C-alpha cells in the first residue's frame, strides 16, 4: 500500500520546476542587478567628469599650485585670503549679486509680459514665438560680436542717432566702469528672455480655459485675470526658473569674457572671469580652485534655501 500511494506523487525538484531559492534569486537579479547594469555607465561618466574633478578641485584648493608640477599643501590659506584680503574677489562677488538682482527682475518681467500678449494671439503666433526665440539659439560669440559693434561709440547706434539729432547715446558703454556690467547684462538679457517667454507661454497654455471664462463672468479685467489666474497657474514654472537663474547668475562667464574680459580695470569682473584669470593668466590654479569652490557653495546655498522653504510649506 505504501508503494501504491507514492506512485502518483511528483518530487519538488523534478525537471522543468525550479527550486524556490533559485526562483527568488532570479527574481532579485531581474529587479536589482539588471537596473543597476543600465545605470552603471551613467554613474561611471559622473564619476569621471563630475565627482573626480570635484574632489581634485577640493584638494588643490588647499594647495599652492601653478597648474604644472607638484602642489604644495597650505591648508586653508587660500580661503583666508579670499575672505579677508582679496579685494578683487569682493568686487567680483558684488558684481555677481548685481547680476543676480538684474536677472531675477528684468527678464522675468519682460518675458511674462510678452507671454501674456502672445497667449491671446491665434493667427501668426508661431511666427512671433520663433522670432523672439531666435536670439537664444544664436552662439554667444555671434551675439556678443553683433552687440559690440552696435554699442561702439564711433560706429554703433549711438553715433547714428547723434547724427540724426538725438545725442546722449554715443558713449562707450562697454569701456566705462559705471556702465560696463549693465551693458553686458543688457546684451545677455536680449539673448535670454525669449527662452523664458517660451517656457511661460507653454505653462500658460496648460491653464484650463474655464478659469478665464469664470473670471470674465465675475467681471475681472485683463490685469486681474493675469494676477489671479495666470500667475497662480504658472507658479511652479516661475519658481523653478527663479531657482535656475539664481544658480546661473553665479556661474556666468561667456558674455562677460567675450565683451570686456572683466574690464575696464576689473569693473565687470565676476567670479567666473576671476577664476579664469587666476588659473590661466596668473598661473595660480590652487587659488582658482578655492574661488571655484566658493561659487559651488553659493549655488548650493540657493538650492538649500529653496528646499528649506519647500519643507516649511511654501508652494514652490
């Protein structure tokens, strides 16, 4: 009877049926190992081009190094010079703050106004959007060269207007300490605000039309619609771009270097141009690394402020 009872039973480890342990291992392999294999190339690239250079920059910021040969460890001496002795750094940092205040106001106001106007245009809207966005896709070298000629005190727009009887604009805006940085900011804004306009316009088109219809029924004016419907509807986009522009303001380099190289007499220097001069003109790569770390610190501080406000319940 015992033999006949065991005839119909099948062992758990017969062919075609995997053991429980092997199935669980295969499931874990698909869920854990395979995704990491796809992520691994990107992680290696980040280690090579981001983490590695960041760690080396931190090390060289603690040294006196010309960029060639061995580096001499000096501890926090570079940072002490930055904080207490380097007047060029203070001037460049103040210029970055001025740049920050300019780009957190002027391009946002201009782009919001343009996006609000274009959102109501139905016929030919693509032409206006493309025309206003073209400056953003132009290379910085081309844009800077065009505006250098336009702002020339002898061949630019100012002398032409002066010949027509409109004086006062034939000045060397890029050659005067009082106006050099603002002139560069004007050129950069001409190239940049179209990008913000396209982002805001795309966000405005996602606002439900029923909200505008309800506002009109309540007798709201266009300004009230913009204030109480449009701005709340695109708030996430505005806040995100405020964050990005604030970070970019501490990393600016290209237009300043192309137009003035930080001149005249350092009047338009920013932290980016100061790093370049220290590393490649004065061959103080260690000191330049220390300045670069302060730039990263300010960018990280801006991100930390936004994260703190978000945790406190701000809708950002």
